[in-house]
């Protein structure tokens, strides 16, 4: 990523990284995971998905593990796992702040 530091992840970015926590996946697998996990709340169109996958490969958050025709399979890198965990902690802090305010 160079000198530019990553800011907070968008909701689609967060769920795409989450999809790779336990196994390698192709784009179709990622879309199905996000659809199921969010009950359809987060929609990943092909343009969004493949833009994110390309960006994540470039930033070394995921890496390609296999190519079979047009199907590409990816897995989470240590850097990607750290970015996911960092965002998870940020979101937990936001929820804790909101819950405290509601009391």
C-alpha cells in the first residue's frame, strides 16, 4: 500500500474479507457467502466484487491460489486477516460507544 494508510472498510469490503476467514473461495463463493451471512442486506454485484478482489490482491490482503479457465480462487493473507481484525475492533468500539450513549 505504500505510504497511504487504509481507512475504515466499507460494509462490502468487511464481508468480502470475512468470507475468506476459513477457506479459499472464488468470486461466486464470496457472493453466496455474503448473501447468506447478511440475509441479502449487502448486495455484491459483479462490478463491486471484482473491483474489491482486484484491490485486495493489489494491497496484498488476499492472494490468488488457483486459476481454472475464468474461475480464480483466493485466500486471505496475514495482512488481510490483520485488516479484518482491526476493522472488527473498530466496529466493536463504535457499538460500545453507541450502547453507552443509549443508557
